[in-house]
C-alpha cells in the first residue's frame, strides 16, 4: 500500500496534522479510540487552549524554536475552528478555555476535520518494523490480526511522550528519532505532583489554599493542594517542570497579604487570644494546627514581640522544602525533553537530515505550562507540519 503520508499517533497533534496534510494520508494508532488523552483532559471538558499562549509559556533547550509555529497558527485560529463546529466554551481562570459540554466534542471536531481532508484512520494498529530507502519509508504493521506493509514519502512522529503510560504512552517517537540519528534530549516527568517521605503531609490531605511556589528559575501564584503523598495543585504542577532532583523549593503560604502586619494589628484588638487561634484567622486552621509544633505557636498573641511575629511571618512567607521526588510519568501531564529542536526546521517541523521525516507535539523538546498551552502546541506544530506536507505535493 503506497501513501503520501503516514502519521504515527491519533492524538491532538497527529489529527491536526492529518487535517492539513493533503490526500494520501493515513493515521495509525495502537489505541482502540482516537484522542484518548484529549477525552480525559480538563476533568473531561478539555482545556483546549489558553487566551494568553505565547513563546514565554514554553520550556525548551531552544526557547525560540516554538515561535514560528505558534505565530502561524494561534490560539485564536483554534478558537475560530471550535466556534465553526458550534462548540460552546468558557474561560475558567487565567485564560484557560474549556468546553461547556465534553472533551469528546474536541475529539469529534478533529475526526470531522480529518475526514473532511480525506485522511484515513487505522486504530488497534501496532508498528512492527520501520526502515527508509530510496526516498520512502517502509512500515510493517499489525492490524486486526493481519500484517500490512506500507510505504510513504512522509512520516510524521506524533506519538507523544511517556506521560500517563496507562493511557498507552510509550517512548516510540524517541526510538524512531534515534533510529534516524536525531538527537533526543533527556526526558523527565513534567506538570507532576511532588512527593515527600513518610507521609509528611498526610494529616493535611485534601487541604487547598492559594500560594506562591518558587525556586531559582520560576515562581507561580496558584492553588497548593496537600495530598497523602506530598504536594499537588496547579502551583506545584507548574513549578515541577522547572525543578530538579534534590532541589529546594520555597512556599509562600499567604502571597496576597502581609502576615506580620496582620498579626501585629490583631495583637492590638485580640491580644488575649492564643497566637494559633489568631493565626487561624489568616490561614486554614488545619494548616496552623499541623505547623504549630514546628513554629512554636504557643502562648497569647499579646506576649509575642515584634521580632517574634516578624520571624513567624517570614517562616510562613518563605517555607523551605525539599521534595524527595515526583510521582513520575504515572501521573505527569507532560513529558519534558524529547526530540532535539536543533534537528528540526522550525517552520515545517521537518527533520533537517532526512527529507520526509517530521516530529510534532509532545514528542518534541517543547513543553508548555499547565492551562491549555500544550494543546496549543499540538495544534500549532501539527498545522505547521501538515501545511508543509501539503505544500510539498503541489
């Protein structure tokens, strides 16, 4: 079976690419249904893009690489596509856009666009062998108990990263990239909860509050969630992409107020009350109770000197913690690292050293923040590769 283009992966980037790659396009995926990560994303409502998506919201060894694709297919282009399909949506917070209904609507949109473009989709299909000779890629695949042999002028790697293996994630794109001598940047889990030893925060599990988490490279003001295993919530997930093993993080438990000033004012009006009681007016009571033994929260507020209140406030505004690790790919929303952008053309996502080979989406060393940014990269990079392929056929 001879084709123009074979796309490995029927996820967000792969289907977007298929919608623009022109005739003779076949999408292969080993899953039973397309777009499974889309389906479960955003609590089942798919945070499909972000109104503020820009190059500064992405991590890569080459921070400039993503600029071309993002500029030529923006969040507004995808929003327009969503509107044309009659999908109602809303902004939740910080520019994050969600479907009013179901994430399945985004999957249906992509399937509709893929079908309109004349592309074919094969599911339950596994790759058994891959080679390249005489300007064509030769694939042996197994589908419905039969072996099929395919050739194509173009091959697009859109199989994603290693995150959430229970959804079928593998390192296939990296293996193929190495097969064709493309460098792969070391991968690690991103947008992932931190873990701490011995259930350190188990008594606080389920407690959430606004916080600022930071390290030497980044800072995020969003919700912090305590769990049985450690710390989670948007602020933690964001910072995890900038964190390295063994590194200290800093937590401001009250980023929007001056605890020292608040406690000093309360000392004037409620000095006879316990310090911990008054602090619980400023922070969650469960948190104050858990921290009390470590911060010396005893005695009346009136008995606390200015220097004691200042020291307490500084400890709460600058709580130093060292995670033992993260929950890893099992729960990570994305994979950091991937196919080296130096090996790819930023306008077309094509491999510089092998004509006809493309890499898009999460497989590439471009990783977005939490909040719809990674879907936007899928749409932008998929569009870049698809339109480049279609143009090459003219």
